[in-house]
C-alpha cells in the first residue's frame, strides 16, 4: 500500500521515513518529494509498505503525531488523476 506523509520537516531524510514506518512492518520504498531545480524538500513524501494491514496500523498510529517537531499528516496515497494535469 502507498502511504502519503505530509507536513514533513524540511530536515527529514528518506531513511528517517523508512525507520519510522519499519516499526509497523517491512517498507518496500520510501522517498521525499523534492523540487527538481533546487533539490529542496517540498514537505511531503511517500512510503510503500508490503502488508496492507501493517500499512493501515501505521497510518492510524502516525497520523497527527509529532515527528522531527512537525505534526504529520498520514493517509493512504491517492492515485493521480491524469485528467487534471492536462
């Protein structure tokens, strides 16, 4: 399951996300979205977890909790609507 993590601290790293979510189960991938030009964090990222049940537990446990001095927004990632991009 793909998980969206918003309101990330600017200093957060990919490994920070991976470490945070691995408490709930195996993490396939973790990444922070960055500006293409400056490479600075845009303040959100995604984690992909193998087990949907573990992902649900992680979402419920981590949403609205403090992480690196910021209150996280954590929910299931929604697929992009390509019609909006055109």
